């Protein structure tokens, strides 16, 4: 039988919550709603436990900063 530690349970809850929030955000791309806000929130939740999400969120922030800087110049 699989032994569940408190850390594993916490990690599972964070993963499920993060993926649900991300799925809702992705659905908001075609449905009415603030997808641009909800998707990074889902990534932020996932980034608390997963390095790949932290890296992806970091790259997304850098791209947004470059986009904003480019928009200010134009």
C-alpha cells in the first residue's frame, strides 16, 4: 500500500488546485472572463511546489516586462 506523508498530500492538493485554476483560465480564453489574470494565478499556485511551473512563470514575467517596455517606446 502507498504510504501518504503529509508532504505528499499537500503536494497533491496544490497540484490539483493549480491545474483546476489553470483549466478554468484556459477555458476563459474562449469564454467570458479574465483569462490573462487567472492563468498566472494557477501557475503561481503550481510554482509553490514545482520547479517547472516556477521557471515558466519567470519566463512569462520577463516576456511581459519586455512587451511593456516595447509598448512604452512605441
